[in-house]
């Protein structure tokens, strides 16, 4: 508006000067002496101003000059009118162009993006989401990237603007100077409804501060249960940035609930800032530990005690197989009797294999793996230092021998041996 008013003022002043020159030329030639000069009737200023407008803006329709002085004066007027008129058109074009420069830039970006998506046959759903992002971003902040606005300013001015706009959002009890450093490095980004801000398990490279809108933290068995809703001013994602020892993975899914405008600070920038503010770093580390406990991650416990003496030469003792746990655990001799019964069933199966039907064989197949594990154990002889345990049953002609011997290979634990021997007939 100022440029329009200024340009119009210049034009009116030039027309005023031209009207005064025309009156001077008419007086020089003689008022009413010819058809070209002012005839002396009516308001002389308005009549002369009217002539100046028609002459300077090259409207035409004026009386023809008669004398040499009048012809030269009229030619100079026409030449000056061409420059004034072209200057006026140029000024108005610049005014309109400056007023619509942002809108033209926005339209150009949208058109180029749509043309690119059409060239590569991007699905219509994705194209609609891209258009929605452009429209919301432009309507909400009047530009596509806020950082472009402040790049031309000195650092002090950038900080002054950032403090007035965003200090209340970022202020979370840390060192004030640290917050000032963060404000200069924050980058704004807009997420559409339903967009994933971050996903569980992915590498965390940024922390987020909510500027406008809301985000939801999802969890549960199927990952759709809303655990908490975060609003403007909330900070999340800093756990992945502060975690050490390779623990920089996201601990939950975060989805935008409606349109959300977030500030982003990457890991490298945060580390550069925290180097100068150790107290704030401790505060953030403490907060990260509290959040980890709330999410069910136990803190690192004491180190596992290492075996001493000769026990360190052998690997950790392997867990007892589940089959023997089922037979021996909690039932005492009943488990041993069950093992002896399986051995008898195997011998009966081998003796009457030709007479038994196929369905019966399939019913007894689950017992074969347990019995098949016994023959390899019979091939190895127990070492001298091993003391096998012998259990004899008075109601049977067989005895069961169970022994545990160290494995000849390091790291394989111990070998469980089971032998079944028939008693000798006296």
C-alpha cells in the first residue's frame, strides 16, 4: 500500500508541474491567441491540469499546435509522457509482483511437485496427501520453511525473534543459555493426521518438541493402543539420543493426532550443545532413566559372578534337557520308572514290529526320540572319576544306571548317560 501511494503521489506531482508549464507556455504565446493555448475561460488550474493529463499520459485528442514554439513544446511533452507512462506501468507491476511473490512461489512449488509425481505415476492417495501438506503449511505459517526467513538476519536478530516466538514452548527448566542455543538450531516440520513421527525399533537420530497440535504414543500387543497423548510444549525422542551403548532405538510408535507442527533437533547438534552444559546433560540423563523405568526396561544390574578355580576351564553348565526334567523333576522314583517303562516299550516294539499295524507304530513314535538317545550314550565309557548311580528294582529283571560325566570338548558341559542292564540268572 505504501508503494502504491508513493507512486501515485509522484505521478500527481509530475502532472502538477506539467500543468504549470502549459500555463506558462500559454501566457508566453498569449492567452487565447491560438487554438492550442489556454483560452482563459473557467478555472485556469483545472483546465491546465486536464490538458497536462491528456498530454503526458498520451491520451491524445488535443488541438494541433500552430507555431514553432508550440510544436517543440508538444513534442517534448510527448517524449516525457512516454517515460512517465512506462515508469508508471513498471512501478505498478513491481508492486503487484511483490505483493504476490509468496503466493507465486507457493504455486510454483506445488505445480513442480505435482508434475514430478505425475511423471513417475505416484498413486493418487499419496498425491492428495502431498497437496494437503502444502496447503496446511502455507495457510498456517504463510511459508513452506521458516528457516529461510531468518537466514538473512544476523545471529543476534535471529535469536531475538526465536526467543519471542518459541521460548515459552522450549523452556523446560534447563540452562537458559542452552535453550537459546537450541532455539537457533531448531527446524520446524509439519506432520499430517496419521503420519508416523517415529516407529518402534528404528534408529533414533532426532528429538522432537511439539510446537502445535498433538501426537499419540501407541503400544499394546497390536501397537494400536493409545498410551499417552502429548500436546504443545512436550518433548519426546530424547531417550534414543541420550542412550549409550547402542541403545539408541525408538521405544514406542508416535503418530500425529491431527495436524502437528514439531521442532526437530538432531543428535549431532544436541551433543554439540550439551558439551558446554554438563548440568543440563545430567538433568536430561536423569529424565531418560526415569522414562526407561516407566517403559518397563530394568536398569543394568550387577555383573554376573565368574566361576573360580578349575570351574573356569569348563563352560557354563548347560540346562538339563526338558525330557529328563519332565521325568526326574518333582516325582523322584516315579520318573525313573517312567524311563524304564519307555525302554520296555521299545523292546516290545522291535520284537513284534511285523505283527503290529501302522496306526500303532505312529502312536509309539513320540517315545522313540527318548529311547534313541540311549544307545549313543552306551558307546562311551564313563571316566574313572565318575561315580554312576545304580538303581535296582526288586520287581524287575533290569537295573537302571544314570551317570553325569564331563564332556571331552570344552564348553559342552556334561553328558548324561543312561544304561539299562539285565540281571544275571543265578
